[in-house]
């Protein structure tokens, strides 16, 4: 009898010990940016919040700096279930669907307030499209306003003619074409190397990326044109979401809402801090000349009309909602 009780106790203990491992769901979250980038820090906090709120039932592992998938591969990986959740920059997918690129149109939304208005107009359309693709939008956070980095001083857009221009999306490539620069596709994780080897001589990106990639080591001028605020979006595979129990789903959505609020606040702080860091490292940080700003606004007007031609009635509807 004692032996039978002892055996039963061991079996019960083994079953109890196995329960947490069996009950835990593990997700991979690929990101294209360094672990120290504010977006990635926010992702890490989001993952921690989810694990705490679910009592460890849902564990999300963040894979920073394109370690799991390169930036252009992340959306497809989440759609196909290779990763359950991921972070993408929406404007990079404009060729797939014009509405993804709405926040990459120069001088359409140039402040955090305008960017939030654009997001409000864009969000329901995004949610519908992603739903059709088997995805869900969890949250989205804007990058700081985009400026122009250059090896040489820029008095006007003509000074960019012939320069090797880093492109990371269809819109940044189109800007290069319109100013006569040579577009070179380079993702964030590869930017430092591209600068060091002379593959890139100029680009438009945020102060945050300028600090992440230490652009001050290779480029000397930053023009704070505040052209647009592209957004990153965290998306989840709908089947993976549906497979969670209701309390875990609710915890995930609550953590996502908190991450969105926290991320927008962090973006604004990072914008101020990044420009100060660029200056402290010897970079000339200046407002654009009247000629440069005017030239870039003309580029933006051209690109808006081109985008509307692609987006059609859906794009016009979103634009009207934004401009109300």
C-alpha cells in the first residue's frame, strides 16, 4: 500500500510539474531594429506585460535587429505562421496596397498631432485589409519626423542630384527619382555598413535612426525638414490569436493598447533627445533653407497625386477624413 501511494504521489507530482510547460504558448516576434531602439524597447515591455497579465500562459520572444527575419520578410512570415506576431513599417508595403503607404507621403502629415489624425483616418481601412489577409492590427506607433542626412551641405534639392540615396520603401525610392538622386535599397540593420563602404551618401530618416546607426560618423549634415512620420505596426496572425483563450486575448489587447500610448509618448521624447545627440556628436543640425523646403514640398505634392491615382476612391475617402 505504501509503495502504491508513493508511486501515485510521484505520478501526480510529475503531472503537476508538466502542466505549466504544456499550458504555455510561445510566440516569436521579429523586429528589424536594434534592441536599444525605442520601438524595440516598447516591444520588450509589451511582451513582458503580456506574460505578466497571462500568468506566463503566453510568452512572446522579441527577436531584434532582423535576427529572425529581414524587414521585408516579416509580414509574410506572420501571414504564413512562421512567426505568430511581428513588427513592420507600413510604408514599406505600399507596392502591395497603396493605403499601406499613406503615412510615407512627404508633407501630408508633418507633426505628431497630424500623424495621429492620419492614423485615425487610416486605421479602420488598415484593419479591414489586414483582416482579409488573415492578420490583425494590434497597435501602431509613429517614428519621429523624417529629415535629410547628407555628406555635403544642401541649399536646394538640386544639390542631391547624383547622390547615392538610401531607400527603404517605395516612397523613399520615388523621392530619390524626383530629386535626381540614385536610390539604393538598404534596410536599417544594414545602414551603418552601407555608409562605411560608401554605398550611401544621403538619406531621409528620423533622428532616432540617425543615432541608432551612428550616422554622425559618416554624414555631417542633418536638415530637419519634418517631411512625414511613418508608422510601425505590430500585427498578429489571426489563427494564432483565435487559438488563445479569452482571458489571454483580452490581456494581449490591453497590453497592445498600453504599448501604443507608451510608444507615441516615447517617440516624441526620442525625437528631442536624438537631435541633441546628433549635435553632441558633431553633426550640423539645421532647419532647411526656404529653397530646399519648397523643393521638397513640390516633391510631396507630386507624390500625393501619384498616390491618389493608385489608391483611388478609397484613398480619397481617407484623405477627406484626415483633412476634416
